[in-house]
């Protein structure tokens, strides 16, 4: 995951430079539009399920249904998607999600099984869309701008959280979740129309191997490449513990802090604001800290601040800890994406990101399920304390046992 410092020159320092490429700017715009609705959707969905059931386990089950779709089907979908025009798949995966999201308040709110089915189908389309979106970034910008481009993608995500998640908590508390889902449906429709302007994104060469061989190639590259194996292995362990925030954030806000859905929205918005600042800072930090080291340091510190949420379960401190955690999240997520992209051939990137998503979501599935199952016994603050400590332990172990090797091209540049 490390990139030589010599790859950067002063004129390449601006984090907005990739936006001069019109196709990449269009990708960012579509992502910002769809994520605006998705962040509102996330708050509405978690609040809807918790208010319907008043049970943290049902929140975990809803998230588990999403993650299960990713773990099982994402590698299969990507093996097919790597042989298709990625532009067409990006467009249709957005357009098809619009009606499915709109059905949540119409049908899903009246029946939990139907709600879980809709959540599962929406997740399958996301499993098709997101690996492709990550895979095409190096096709839309020069190699030396990949870090900045990845930072901007994640910055768009976090910007939508700051602008909409806090407002979503207030909106859901005031008028209920239905409007949030209709808003999300509209943003998917708009995003699909924006993506129609992308150039054709066909693979540079079609793989000769059969379908299931391509599935195994993606997983095999992830497991066999030294840098990817150590990076993904560390993230898997960290996510299996650190992801308790996904399920228990809303429980912490409503049950333990007493701040309701509006408070949960502000917690999420605080994390997003920190991530925005992180997105702006990461390209500059990468000039001074090797990518692989920044990845591990960011993950280590993220664990410490997650643990502090359990140690000091006060709303003011939780807001501050979420803010810092958002910044640190960017410090390990941006390098992680670049490592995957720069250590993978172009024609395999879709499969690699799908396999990566499956592995990570398997870890998140473990984290959300054990967190939800133990909340009634241990309480959310104690789970945050334990989970954060284990995240830091995973990152510290990798850091102390050799870290993550740099891409071969970067090592050659450093030697020259």
C-alpha cells in the first residue's frame, strides 16, 4: 500500500486536481447525489427497525441481511461484471434501486419479512455498483492522481453525511422515515442519469478463463499477494470488532445517552465532518508518511478513540470521539483503496474489490451480530471499549511484525 514520495511533485499536491478530468468529475457528482439520499436512508432504516421492534438484535439482523448478500453474491457478480461495459452496469444498478427503495415505506414498514427482502435486493445492486465504481477510478485519472481521486470519492461520501445525516435524524424524528426513503429513490434516479454521460468502460482485455475460474482468481489474488494479504487480513480482524458501531451507534444514542434519533444523526454527522477534514488532509499526509504506514497508524488510533466511547459514555465526548474517528477512518480507508488498485491488474479490479467487499462485510457481519447479541448482557459502552481495544491490537501487531510491503513499482522508484 505504500507509494514512493517521489511520485508527488508540488503541482500535484492539490486534492481537487482529479476533478479536471470530466469523466471523473461526473463520477463524483453522481456519487454525491446518490449518497445524499443513502445517508438519509441509513438513519431512517435503523430508526425504523429499532422503533418497530425495540430490540438491538433486529437492528443487527437487518444489517446482517445486507452484509450476507455482499459476502455470498458480490464475488459472483463481479466475475461477470469484469467482462461487461462497466458504464452500463453503473447506470442500471442505480436506476433499478430507485423503485426498490420507494417500496420500503409502502410495503416494508408493514411487514418485517418484506422489509428484509427489499433490503437484500437493494444490497445486491449495491454489491454490483460499488466494486465497479472503485475499479474504474484508475481508468479516469492518471496513476499519480489515484490517491487524490480516492480521497475525493470518500470526501463526497462524508460530505453527504455532514449535510444530510444530522438533518435526517431531525427529519425522521419530526415526520417519520417515509420521506427519507422517497428522497433516496429520487437520488438514485438522478445518479443513474448523470452516469449516462460517462465514456464506455469496457475491459482492456476479456478474460479467457471460465466464470468460476474468474471468481477464484479474484479471491486468490487477494489472498496470495503479500501486500493485499496483510492489509486485508488486518482490516478483517479490525472490522470484526470495530464494526459494532454500525449496529450499536443508534442503541448507544437512544438507550444509553438518551439523545434519541436526532442525537444519533448528530453523532453520525460529527464522524462525517471529521472525515471531510481527513479527506482534505490525507493527500498532504501521504507526501510525508508512506501509504502503508499511514494505513496502520490511522487504524491503530481509530481503535483507541472507539474504545474511549465506551470508557467515557457522555454525549459531548462521544461527539468528539466520533469526529476524530471520522478523520482517522479516512487515514486508513484512502490508503487501503489505493493499495488494492495499484497492486491489481486493470481487468481484475472489479473482482478484487468485490472479493474485498465480501471479506470485509463478512467481518462486519460478525461484528454487528456479536455486538447486537451481547448488548443486553454487557451494555453498549462496554462493547465499544472492548471492540476498540482489539482494533488497535490488530493494527499494532501488523505494524510491529513488518508492516505492509510497498507496490513493486514504488520500491523500484525509491531505489532509483
